[in-house]
């Protein structure tokens, strides 16, 4: 299993989203300096969120690797779900463009992978981080059985969510980050569609309900006029 790294553009939907962006919080100059104080300051807001959004950039600084375990140890048992948007930009780690992640990058990102209830990445990132571009294989290969969304080289979104797999046509995905933000928001109000029923167990999500949320998220990305059921494929 391999990991990658990138700088994340801020993913925001609106003020009603139930997502806390940890990377953005780590870059806020007003936050406390010590890991313990930082954790204490952020936990109330994190606990009120459905998703804790992280990326490989979340652990780019060594001090952030001290904060991360403290937050995860308190957030996950409180019912907060972790969404990992693998956003690999090697130059931010001092590596040449297009470089694979180093062993140190993989070591820092690994706790995020094991905690994630949803993973989003490109096909290239999937190969570098996980050694596979198959969302079902990645889903089955992790003990928490996360939802997995992988953008392939053609721009289509291959996904495995709630015990189902499928594909969303590239024509319905003009902005993948807007799509991801809206989908996270949709899943926060429809958590049963994640289909997760415990470690190593999948409950199959309602395909019609999942299709509705995927299409709604796609409409936020590409505009309602470009959204049609023919662009969404679900394998039953």
C-alpha cells in the first residue's frame, strides 16, 4: 500500500455543511501553538461536525503529526467520520513534480487512511497510495471498509459506496471538489447510504437513494442542465 501527498484547495459548500476542514484550521494563525491547546480549542466544533475533512497536506508539518492522533483519538469515538481527500502535490514536500510519495510521507499519511470512512482521489494517486485503482479492492482492503471515489484518467468517477459500486460519467463532473463537498454534505444527512454496519461488515445501501444523492452532488458541480440518469451507472 502506498501513499501520496498534495495541497488541498479549500472545499466548502455553504454555512450549513457539517464538515470541519482540519487542514484549513491548522493554517489558521489564531489557533493555539501547542498541540494540546490546539486540540482542546478545536474539539467542540469538530464534535459538532459529521465529517472531519483531511488530506495528505494535513500532516505536511511535523507538529501537525502530533496534533492529528490527539484529535482522532477523541473525534472518532465521538461519532465523527473522517473523509480523506488525497490531494498529492509532491513539490510541497520538497519533491520534484510527479514524484511518488516518500516513505516519510506514507508514514505520516497512514493514520488518516486507517481512520477514513471515505476516500477520494485520482487514479494516479490511488496507484501511488494504495497500489490499486479499483475502488472495490481498496474498500475491501481496509478494515473500516470506507466509501471510495476514484477519478480515472478519462475523468469518470469510479466509486464504491454502501456495498454498491458504479460509475459517474465525466460529463456530469465539471468540478470534482464541488462534487465532493456536496456529496459529503448529502451523506451527512443520509448516513445510512454509507452502508457501514461495523468493522468488516457492509450493509447494502438503497440504490435509488444513493443515486439521488450522487446526482444532486453532480448537479452542484456541472449544473442541473447537464445532469441525466444515463450518466450514472450502478452495478447491482
